[in-house]
């Protein structure tokens, strides 16, 4: 299984999540955050918590089967793109297994 972590612009979250859901990726976790990188967005501002200028971001996380990973990554890339620089980044990691808390059943196929 694969874990996908995508850091995207807040204004693209709804379209990305809706597209993932339409494609069968139902379990997505979202977290608000601040980030800094090679590109500073126009709406970047001094952070209240950190001592640098940052930009708002949303971290989207999902776990999928290996064969679904490419589809999810391409969907996120396609729907999260903007004409501006600094659209974000996607990380993909290996997951050994996952279990439903309710049943203890493995999600690994």
C-alpha cells in the first residue's frame, strides 16, 4: 500500500477532494498548515507562530493500494495546478499494512 501526502493551495482543496471521491478514493484526511518553500505566494504573511514569512497550505493524506497510486497522484496534480508558481508537492511512502479499528481487519489486499 502507498501513503500519499499532498501539500496544496487551500483554494484547490474542494475540487481535489471532490475529484478523488468521484474516482473512488473515499478516505481523505485534511490538515490546515503554513509552509515556506522556494516560492512565496502573494498572500504570504508573517506567521504568528514562527519567525518567517509563510503561505497557507492544506495537507491532504490518503492511503491506497499500490496499483491505485499513480491514478491518485495524477488526479491531484491535474486538479491542484494553478497558473501561478508554488502549487505544492506530493510525497509517496510505502505502508506495510493498515487495520480497521472496529474489526481489526487488514486493508491490505
